[in-house]
């Protein structure tokens, strides 16, 4: 089924409706805008929790708080939602926004066909542009190419170091928690859900009963057992709707403080209008990130987590909002849980373990490994009876993602890839058979890997090589696989240059890069970050990799990159940042503290190969009390230090990043 | 004086092999060595000051050549020379004034000399002051190019010396040596107590809840921070570890032992953290006359980051670290490369380090410098044992400690080569 014709129609309807609804909205606005906005969470809650909630909305995603859900207003299917399904506004004040957007009508015929789609809220997909799937011509060669060149991204020699490489990794975990929780719950009856279930079961109770924590926990336990049993039953018998499918009941975070109120349909409708307006306006806004110390997520995440949270011993005061590092020592405990975690596909499990152990590092490598694991999981996937592939698979992927996040926070690039995958799943034509759908998805993943990473890197090589001249002294920091490829490519082109590899404790990944470069016959100079001012005199170009680039031009990369860029700037040496466009993100960040990833603090006190550095070995307890070790993984380089960003769209100044982010997002839907 | 010779050779060896860690230790040992050199010097009948200066210079040149990067050696040699000149001058002035010498046997200090009772001989006092103050036009004009031969003597000084010698030679010859040794003792005392003097000023600069960043380890910084801690200031310290020597670990350990809230960060995280830091306090290896700092490696990066975030960059330096030279290309010329083994494991990279690419040049270089040069514009404040100073004032401060004649000590060796 090609939804294309519907687009035009729906757009038309949308425009017509816009005019009408604007008037309506304005009237409402003048009535009591303020109170209306106040009422939003309550109304929504009522929508979710009235005992009459239809049981045929079994997907967890539908009710996920989805604070980051993209606007769906011109997707007809989503417009057929009942207004209560539309996510709540993020900021109350935004309700006063001037525009209105569509409500239901036009999409009826579609939603008739897809009765279930209505309840699906693809909260992570970037779905507001409806478009036909691209033809899959050329898939075979593409994936072949991908396979052959993937070797680049996997490096076997990293196993020694438990710390993982810096060039990847942006913690999306916090942002994603609501969804991933939902997704996990789709399969695992977990606390929050059973809590809800409990509430539903005893619906005489007020919605947010003031149960104590202990009470709730006890209830959860019993509920969990009951739930597991009933789920097993459901899977066997295949009762429509699934016996325990109270999943939509998952409460939005706002619920926490909003007392339950009964409200009229009219009210909810009105707010529905407002919400879609707002969604429309905000489709470009990234969701606010949930921080680790956020009260509303803390407890839930802890209960849900597979891994034990390390003790908060000697946590650096300034970084309490970030999750502590989970190191490889948890590996055995996770391994022992293998059979409990039967929901996780072995491939995903393996990747998770690799993240945890630090064997797999580097933004591209991690992203590719994750996508390939998903690919395998999709191949082995079969839709449970009475479920649709779209929804069930999405929740399954969500479960995988939350598992991976627990092993190590995701990088921005991985978040983008997951977003892509989810949007692909969500927009699978329903007419496809399961095997066709699976093939489509697998080839989509291949295409993503190929176009966004492998081919993008090739383009970057070409661009960057034009900036290398004979006699140059190129400086690079840490170990970026793109930069490494550039250097080798330029060497193959016969350019005569020298490479300065700058390294820093505790990762010391420059040594591995150095080894690879020297073996290939490049002449290198190796030094440590502190000596950067000493070597910078001779350097003519600085090449840096990046984990992500934010839309204010900030380069988020291995810690130390900012220092290198700063010194280069002070010495008037051009700084070239090489980064694939799929790593761009629309977020903004000014410092390296609000958002970061913490490494293993104990890695600091040891220096590999230096037995003489053992000052911190035998500390008394009193000494330990005062000492905090901080191992940051990333830092944010201000855009004024960056001369140019080399990306697959060409060489751009940092000010053009938001442009690429905008354009890129459109295109990436079309992939 | 075989005794001194052995001492000198021993110290030379230590310097050459870089056995002495830290400029304070070096300065102290240099001063002690020079003291024994002075005490062993046989005083000639005439022109004793010149003889002393000659012997000190001869030893000093060798010491400097042994470790030209350790500027503290040169500083101390110049200080001692300055002391000799000053003592000689003070004696001369006293003799000229016709006052009895015994009354002022204990007068050695500049300050004392300034309110010397011998003010009646106004002309001579003025002349003596002109020789004391190095950058005076008169000294520059009248000075003989090879100042080693005729030590401090400007024309008037020479005259006065001649007269005074005739007055009472015997007491003067004992007196000069004695006074010089006394003064050198005081210099040694100064060097070893400079920490306390600097640390006394800590409370003036550290306020409650301050966040301080430092890199590597410096005894001065440690004392400074602890002094503030003792005054019941509570503050937090970020210590960057200072690779490749990782002295920061040592400092962090010392600080936590004394109960300071300390966070050890990697050097690479300095830029990330500096936005939350109120002040950067670091030690120096040497302070040049232009206000530039020769500092442990990595500090230029820290200073740049501090400047970017408008964080004050404070350098603590004892007066023995003040060097009267103006640096030229100090990043290279006043630097020293340490062993690559601190960065790379020879075992792992031995094949790369020596296999050549056709032309025989090794493919892999490892650069491990010891020092960084921080230009004066990046320094907010110097705190020395005499108080806080701007970088632009350093040249003047330095003029108090050294005489202009001694600025270039290596003249003879260079001409000899």
C-alpha cells in the first residue's frame, strides 16, 4: 500500500481544518487559556485511567509518556487518535501558541484499515513526514559492500583495556527512559506496570492512592508473579488483546503530582486540539533530557535495571546527575542472568556484554554492532499470535535498547540509528507479510549502515584528503576511525606528511592508533596531551573525530579534544573535525558538565606500564573520604575553535550544523 | 683547595645526571656549595672582592653549563655575586665615611645600608647607590665590557676602594669574607623558608567555598593550600594529574591526608572542568624577567583554558626562581626532553622505534618535554615571598636581586668556544 495519495489529501484537509480550528482555538484561548493549560495533565490522566479505557489498545507505546514524541499532526493515521492519546505538552506556556493543527477527520479511511495504528504512538520515530519506502534496488551490492568494509570499525586489539573508546557514546538513556520502560514492560511484567495493573484491578481505589513504597513493592511482587503466569497463558491461548494487556495504563510522569479528576469529553477534546498545535510547533525541539538524578525516574530505573548500580562511593559532587560507571566486574553477574533475560536476543546480549566489557568502542563500531544485532534479532523474530509485527517489534527493540543502555549509555549516533529503525518499523506497509517485512527491515538496516556510515566515511575521506598537502604535519588526538582512514588514504595517495598522535591517560588509545599507523609506514610522532603546546608549533593541520555535533556547533567528543582545539586555535592552526552527518544532533550544549558520561574512576589511579606511579594505592579510609576521582569521557568543544567540519555533505562551518540537521532529518526519513 | 674541588665535581655530576629534583633543592645546594667555595677562597692582598667574584663565577659557569635548563642554579650564582658586590660596596662606603668599622659589623642588608649613618659623605653615597642600582646610565656608560676582571668598580668605587684599603686592610680582608658568608647563609635561609612566606598570603587569596585547580605537584602550592585550610577556610581542589609524571597523584594524596576536599581529574578534563573553577594556582619552574613562566608541562594548556573562561591564573614562585634573563624561544631552548619510556613501553614499540624507512630515519618519534612556557599575558598574578606582583612588574623585582654586571655569566665560555 502506498500512502502517498493520502498525503496530499490529508494535507488538504489539514489546511482546511487549520482555518476552522484556529478560530475555535482562539475562542477557547480567550476563555481561559491559563486554566486550560493547567488542566492538561489531569485531563490526560483521566483519559488513560477511566475504567472504560478500551481494552483494544494493548500497546505500551500508546500510553508511554513519550515526552519526546514527534508531532504527528499531518500523519492521517495518528490524527484519528482519540485526543487523549496525544502526548501532554511539555511546557504549559506553549499551550498559548498561536497555531492550531489538525484533528482527526481526514484520516478516517486509513484508520479504518488500520484500526490498531491509532493506538500506536511511535514516540521515537520521526514520522511527521509520510513517505513511501524507497525502492530497494541495489540492496544486495550495498550490503555486500557494507560487510566488506565493516572490518574497519571493529578492532580486535581493544580487548585489553576495559575502558571503552571515547569517540562514540552519547547518553540517550535518560531521554529514552519512558519509552524503554514501556517497551520492557511489554514483555516483562515489571513494577510500574503491575502497579498500574493493580490500580486498575482495584479500580475502586483512587487513582494515585497514597500507598507507601513498601506497600507498593509488596504488591508488585505478587502482581509480577500473577502477571507472568497470565502472560504465559495468554501467549498459549492467544486471547484477543492479550490477557494482561493493561499496558496502555502506564502512567505519564506528570501523573505523579496531578490528582485524578473526572472531566468531560469536551474538555479533553479541546485540549487535544491544543496539544496537536503544540506538537506541530515543537517538532524540531529535542525532548528535555531526563537526568540520572531525576526523582521521577530514579526509582523506576533502579527497580528495572538488570545490572546492579555501583555504590555511590566518592561520587564527584558536580556529577551526581550522571549515572555512575558500570565496569566489567559486573560481567559475571550479567552472564549469570543470561537465562533470566530470555527476552534479549543472544546477539543483542552479546553486544551488550561487549559494551560493558569495553571490548567494543568507537561510535561507529558500537552503532554498527548494535544495528547488526538488531538485524539478527529481526531475522529470528516471529510475531506472536494476535499481535501486529509493527507494534510488537517496536516494543521488542525498545527492550533491547534499554538493555544496551544499561550496559553503557548510548551515543547520540546510536540514538539517531534507533530512531531511524523505529520509524522504519512503524511505517512498514501493513500489506506486507511477516517475512517480507523482516527482509525489508534487514535491508533497511544494511542500507543505513552502508549509506550513513560506510559510504559517508568514504566521502569524508575524499573531502579531507584535499586538505592534506605534501610536507604537512597533521595532528590527531585519541583514536578516531575516520581520521585514521583519512590518514591512511592520504598516505595511499602518496602524500608526504607526518602525523602527530596525541594521547592522554587513562584511555591511551592513541597508542593503538600509533601502532596501526606505524605498521602502515606513516612517520609518526607520539606525545601526550600536556605536551601539546610544545608540538603545536610545527603542526599545520589538526584532524579530530567527534562523537556527536550539536546544532549550536559544539563538538561533543573524547575528553581532551577541546583542549587540543583550544591550543590549536591559540597557535592559529586550522582544526578540521571529521564526522558523519548521522551523528549530528539537534540538541544544544554549552559545557561538558550538564551532560556527559563517567568512566571508571579507578582507572585514573593506575597507569599501565608505570609501576612507579602508585601514590594512590594504599590510602586510608580517612584519605579516601576526601578524595574523589573523576574520569570524564567526553567534553564539548566550543564552535569558535573549529575551522571546518568535514562531513558527508561536504565541508561546512560549524554554524551550518543546524542546517544539516534540518535537511538531514528530512532525507533520513526517505532512506 | 682539593676539598671544594671534589664538592664541586660531585655537584656537577648530580646536575648533569639530573639527580636533583626541584628548583628549591637545587637552589639550596648551589648556595651551600658556593658558600664553601667562598670560604675556601684564598684572599689576595688587594682587590679581594674581585677575587671572590672570580672564583664564584668560575664555579658558577660550570654549574650552569652542567644543567642550563635548571635556571635556579644561575639565579643563585648571580645572587651570590650580587651579595659579594654589595658587601664590598658597603664596606667601602663605611670606610669612606670614616666611621669605625666595628660599629657596623653586623650590617649586611640593603635596607641597613640605605639608612646607613654614613650619609654625611653624600657624594660617595650617591656614587655607591648608582653602582648598586644596576640599570643606571652611569654604570652602563662607565662599565668596562669585561666586568669579570674589574668586579664592581665604577670609577668612583675604584677610587674609594684604593683609599680604604690603605686605611685598614687587615680588618677588611677578614670582614668581607665573613660578611659574604653571613649573607649567603641568609640567602639559604630565605630559600628554605620561602614556602612559609608565600603560604602566609594564602588567606588573602582564597575565600570560603572556593574551587581551585592545580596541575602536577608543587611543594609551594601544597603549603599554600594547607595554610588556607589551617585558617579554617573550606574549599575544594581539583588536581590535574600532570602526565607523564603523574605528580598530581602525589599532591592529591598529600591534600587528602591534610583533610582537603580533593578531586583528581585527568589532564584532558581540565578544559571541561575549568568553567566551574574559581582560581588556578600553580607552581613554577622559573619566572623570566618578562613575566613569562617556565612551568611543568601542560600548564600552557591550563593557562589558555583559564584565560578562555576568565579564571585567574596565579603562579607561586619563591624568589630563587626569579630569573633575570629574557627568554628567547623558551619552549625549545629552555626545555628538556625526558625519556620516551614514560610514554611508551619500549617492549611494545621497539620495532617501530628503530626500523627505518629507506632513508634510515626512524618512523616513530616520541616527544616528552618537561616544561611549558606560559607567556606573561596568560598570568594574572605572581605570588612571591615578597608579595603579589603583576607579570609586568617582574623585571623590576628582579633588579632588586641581581646586579646588571652578572646577567651574562657565560660570556667567557662562549668567547672561549
